[in-house]
C-alpha cells in the first residue's frame, strides 16, 4: 500500500512534458484578447515595462499587506547600480477581525501605519525634488490592472474577505485613506503583487531578473513578456511583466489524472472546491492537508499506525507545513520525527516514522516538480517568442516552500532543465521579500516617466496634429492653384506640369507597343502585347557606359537606338513599325505628348547638346542616322504618369499616380478648363505635379524641425525639394540618425555614447526603418542593426529606437496623405460631386516595402478627405507597361 501511495504521488516525465504543453497553450489563451476570458492561467498585465538599470535614485516608501501584518519600508537608492540601498522598516500587527471587516477600515489602518512610520523615520529632505514621496503598494491578491497605479480587486483569498473592496480600485482606496491622514505629499505610484516584488528585488543584484516564482501558501509566477503579445493591454512596444496567476491551471480538468484521492479530499474540504487546482497541489497552505489525508487512508489500509488512535489526524489543519518540513529535513535518524508525531497525539513505531517521512517527501517533492513544470513552460515560451536558440535568464525565488525545503532549488533546476533543455535559468534567492522590489518598481516607474518626458520633448516637433495636417492640405491646394494659373505658374513651388496625356486606359486598347524606360545608368527596352486576355511583356536591360553618359548627346542617343535595334532583332520586330512610349525620368518642359524640352540633366548624366532640346526629336534624329525607319515615338512621359496608366488598365477609376520611393511625386487628371498653361477647355489632362518641391517657397518652414534643417543643409540642393526631404526614402534614415545623435547627447540612448559609425552621414539606411518597424520582430534583430553601427544597445534602447523610426515614418506618411487629400478634394469639387470614388496607382519602395507606411497613408487620407472614397493599387512596372499604355491610348485616340 505504501508503494502504491508513493507511486500515485510520482508523475512520469512524459506526463510532465504534456502538462508543460497544456500550460503553454493556456498561457497563450490568457494573453489573447479573444480567449482571455476562458483561460485558466489568467496572464494579467502589470504595466511594469522595465526592470531596474542601476541609475534609479531617491527615497521610496513601500507598504506591504501581509497575512496578519502591515510592513512599511523606506528605501533610499543612490544610483550606484542599486548595490547598497539603505532601508528602514517597521512591522505593524493587524487588529483582530480587520481582515473580515469593512474595506474602508482596512485601508484607514494601513494609512495610519504609514503616518506613524513616517513620523518616526523621516526628515524634511525625505521627499523627492518635486516635494512628493512616491509609494509602492504590495497587494498580494488577484487584481485587474489597467495602469501601474490603477487596479481593481477581482477576489480576496488567504482568509481576507473585507466588504466594499471587490470591484473597486484599491490604489484609489489607499490614496484616499492616506489623504485623510493629511499626508498630501505621499503619492501611490505603483501597485504590484508579491511575485512581481520578488522579481524586482532580485533585479537589484546588478543583473536583470525577468522571472519570479513564489512558492508559498499560494503559488504564482511572473515574467517579462513581449508587449505586443499581451493583447489585453494597450502597450505594443518593448516588454511587460505578466502576472500568470497560474494557481487556477487545471481548473478545466487537465490535471484530473494526476489528482490522487488525497488531493480530492483536500479540494472537497476547501472553501473553493474545483478551483485553484494547481495551487492545491503545490501551495504550503495545502501540503500538510495532503499528507494528513494520505496518512488517514494508509491507516485505514493498516499500512501505518496499526492499532493506534489517530483521532488527532482527523482534525483539519492538525498537520501543518511546518510539521511536514521538520519531518523531511530531519536526516539524523527518527528520534525527532517520532517526537513531532507524538506531540501531534500519535503513537508511531520506528517503521511508521520512516513511512510518514516518505509520504512527506513525496508530497513536497511533487510540489517542487510541479513548480518546475510551470517554470519550464514560461522558459520555453520566452525562448520561442524572443526567437532565440538559447535563453539565458535569471529567476527570482521566494516563499515558504523554497526557503523551508532544502531540495526545492535542486528539483526546480533539474526538472526544468529536463523539460526545457534550450533554456539556462540561474536561480536567485530574494533577499528581503517583496518590499525592496516594490521600491524598485516605484523607482523604475519614476525613471521611465522622466525618460518619457525627455523623449516627448525631442520627438514632439515631429508629431503632427490633425490641424497641422489640415493646414498642409490647404497649403498644397493653394500651391496647386498657383501652379495651374497662367500668370502664377512661374513662381509656384508645385509646378503642375501638363503631360498632354488626356485619357486613361478604358480596356479597349489592343496591339503591340514598344516602351523605352530611361531613368539612370541602366535602361530597358520592352515589347508589350495588349489583348483581350490581358497584357504580356518581354524586355531586356541595357547598360549605358559612363563615357556615353558624359559624352555628346549624339553618342548617347545613337547608343540608345543601337540597343532598340538589338532588341527588335532578338524579338523579330525589325519589319514592324510599332508605336513607342518613352519613359524619360529627367526634368522636362512638355509642350506636346511627343514633344518635351530637357530642362536639366540629373543622376550623373552630362551629355552635351541636349539641355533645352526636344528629347523625342533627338531620338528620332539618331534613328535617321542609324537608318532605322521602323521607329514611331508617340508619347514621352515620366514614371509617375506611367504608374497611373499601368494601374488604369485594370481599374478605369484610376486617375491618380503616386510615387513614394527614393523620391516622391504625384500626378492626376485635371479638368482642362482649370489648366491655364495650355490652350483649350474641353476634356481632361494628366498633370505632373512635381510636388517634391512643395514648400521651397518657405510655406512649410513651420514644420521643419532642427533635424530636417541639418539634413537639408547637408544635401546637394539645400532649400530645394523640401516636401520630398520630409517624405521620401532618400532622407528618412538620415533624419532618424540626427535624432539618435541628439538623444544620445541628452543621455537618453546608448548610455550617452555615440559610436564613430553613428556620426557618419547616411549610414542609417531607410531600409532599416522597415526592418525595425516590422511588428512582432524580435528586438534581437534591431540590436543586430545597432551592433553593425558599433552601438552597445540595451533592450530599452531598442524599444526607443523603434519609437523614433515610427515617429519619422508616420510623419512622412501623414504628409503624403495631406498632399493626396488636397488632390482628391480638388477632383471632387471640380466634378461637383458630394462623394468621389477614385483610385490611386502607387509605386516606390517606401510605400511597397515599409510595414506601416501604406496603412498610415490610407488612414490619414480617410480622416482628411472623408467625402472621397479612395482605393490604392500597387503598380506593376509603371515605367514599362505604363509607357506602352500611354502609346496605346494615344494610338486609340488617334
């Protein structure tokens, strides 16, 4: 019988693995907004988002509500790595019956203890510089916390049942009671339970602690989770400490098969049968009871105390955890065990003493093993969600079972290593309960609040309000009108250039078309087949040698014709004369669909004899020189128009083109009657806005921050393309770098040390923003980027870097949307509509690859132009396909 009893208390390894899996599943349920209410492991957010970094200093008051005492502490931190905090404390016994009385009376008593403690211990300089004394409140009951200083009691436990508290904010109740004592300088800053206090206490040893296990009358664990996974809280960046409340694990029946008859008896006799099943297997409040029931059952089976009177065992609570611990910690013979049992009123034999000791060891060993299962679930979860191969972490320990059972630590370490071999946990004993930890929570909260104020001061000028964006929208509209006006066009910052494209595709276009795409050192030649089934293309990329880029115009255009002829030969097109659309991405003054004067070369081109000339004519002349008669150039366009046209083939409502990549620009279909720079009032024409130069006349100066000014001054065209420098991919990384330099100088980042690499212009690439802002990305990958820049980044540095990137890219998206809002509202008013439905064709790496940019543009546009229903289409090859479609539409119209 004794062996059977011992076997029932021993859980096989494979069953422990299954239990760990169930615990992890329940943790995920507890964190999810959808399933939180069904989860047994509650996973409550604590709103503690950081562990101490050693710079915390000042005086902090702590009040700890214990089983039958109030513990008050005054902790002084010196910012020296928290190695030597000074502590003064006093313990007050609670009056009898107060824990079952009125809630208000309990909080009034706590406030009186605080008042008395302060009267005895404080001097005038105890308060902080603002005149406040911050207080941390350790409240070891289950609460729904919505802020660090806002927590609603869900239920009492541990013998407490004060009226008028459940469902109320306990921080507010304590603050009101403190105010009654005329302690207006004492402010309750943070509330936490004893588990969180333990974790923070163990953080003060000069190394971060990210998990705490409390093995006490109850049992619980907390750990630092990735904040974006804690869906029940609003915080999405960094980490947040989650209070697992794992005591209820198994209340759904998942632990039924390991529940012994002794556990069932304890559960049935408890005040909450069927609840807190896990806690009833591991909490010291229950372990003595499990042993008592096991001994009663074994006596009935005549395995112990044969012929003895066991009346003493029948009394609930007769066998306490202290009895159990004294029995198992006794290694020197059975004399002490016999004495303990005799004091309980039993008459044990030598054999009885040995068997009782075996049962006690089995019950306590099982409790330690089950704590290890819970810990291993948390270790593996942290390892997985941080995307690590190996997790190295410190675990704080406290509680009666941990302190009283010599082998607890050994079992916890051994079993958790078996279940989570990928994790290396270092166990740290909590030095002085949760009081010191509560002071740390409070100190960290104040440090983070000061950091937040400093960060907001730096980033504030980049954060745009709705009113700011409406002003940008109005200014863009004003500049658009000036750009369209015959007499104001010359001085407008938004040039509003006519493109002579007067129709978008309607789907009836058919035939084969050539397209030429020249925008840099490589150029493409394409043949595009447009049929009822859709569009198919063949293309080839050709290189323009540097000597040709910088030689004569004739040599450049001769080279282009050579490449076109090479392509036509390969495609068997030499005998056909196909219409050609030419995407030419250099500044031009267009005077017809197939006539455009080059204003200036950019992108390293300096070919002579071209500026001021008609580009299409230069191409035609080269064709004549090469005796290539099968060339019919029907249209010249830029990439923005091509983008609109390529999307317009699939969606006839597409009447806007937008590019947000290295640079930015937009075009749209304007009513001819409004285009003062071109004769005629009938129909529409696509206008190439060249909006990158918006603000070059100073109208956006109020938005330019110190960072934007530094970036602008270091470019090759200071004071030019001002709007583009706030939005496009070429500049965002450099803006972020300038912000990082200022934050480092202000000691907000990288411990105030900027690496030589960070001081290098343009080293922070815009693609880094896309990587850093990718939601759910392990912050480890952000640290990899920072390591490449020789920066030693803490976890908090990574979180702050992400915020800087988000601020810069959000502003860019909002400004882009404000520009678009001006365009769609103008189109709506032009057409006299209450509601406009229109589509935008978009291209550019920033819009396509950045994880949030497109969403932010669309959301802001909806806010600024609610009367316009705008759809966005990603353009596939605007410069190639779009050029062919311009040629196709021109051929159809002809």
